[in-house]
C-alpha cells in the first residue's frame, strides 16, 4: 500500500521539472534565432552605410553580393548578436540585478533607432578630424547607455564587447581580409569601439526584452 502511494508522488515531482527544462530550452533557441536574424539585418544595413561612405573596403574578389559585403559578415554579426543578447539577461540573473529600466518594446525600438542614427552619423556627417568624430560618437554612445540602460552590468559588458570586437577587427585587417580608409588606430578607425559599445547595449536591450516576454508567457 505504501509503495503504491509513493509512485504518484515521484511522477508528480518529475513532471513539472522536465516540463520547465524543455520550456526553457525552447525559449532559449527561439530567442537565439530572433537575435541572430536581427543581427544579420543590422549588419547588412549598417555595412551598406559604411560602404557608401567608402569607410570599409573589401577586396574585389570578395564583393559578390548586392550589398557589396563578404558573405561571412552577416552570419558572424548574427552569431555575435545571439551571444550578446542571451548573455545580458543571463548576467543580470547571475548578479541578482534584474534590469527594469524602461522595459517596453517602444523603448527598445527607440534604442535601435538611436544606434542606427549613430552609425549614420559616423558614415554621413563630415567632421574636421577623426578625433572630433571619435569624441562625438563616444558621447553619443554613453548617452545611449544612460538613456536606455543605466546598469553597471550593461556598461561593463558594453566595454568588454567593444574591446573584443575592436581586437577582432584589427586581426582581420592585419590579415588583409578587409581594410578601413584612413585608419588612425592600429589599422582601424579610432571611433570603431564606440560603435561596438553602442551595438552591444542595443542588442543587450533587445535580448533582455525578449527574455522578459518569454518569461511572462511561460
């Protein structure tokens, strides 16, 4: 009689546990795919701006698409977007600091618009020199963080992303994969870390919002 009572208790405990693991895994995959395609789209749009400005130059044998971009650039940016977008909410949970500042899609879309505007400024606006451009973009990027994030984890991750992405760009340029016109900082433009910082904050906010929405619906 005791054994028959114990069996339902075990199955009752295992059921919700397996269900929660499965649901979490599905949400993770869905969020990763959404972030990947967002990263691919932003890479195509922003790279097109830089090429129109003649900031980024690819070797002639690599220019094979209508966007004048190497085929591997959008997938790499999409993968980076997925990793960054999943890392931000994970870091928030790890630090025990849930991010609740301006948590709505309208704020996230404004953040994306500001990020695109910063890239547009770097590609279209004429500055006296690269130092002036770098200082302006740095102020705009920090302003983006202050307006849409204001978290220590977001700022720290943004700095780390900017450093790593700039290092990867330097290695790619050094190996002749592509080049920047008028480089002024170790083969690349000095304002590039500002763009990477703003991009990290933007993708992080998208990832946080997706995590919040999937958590609310689960």
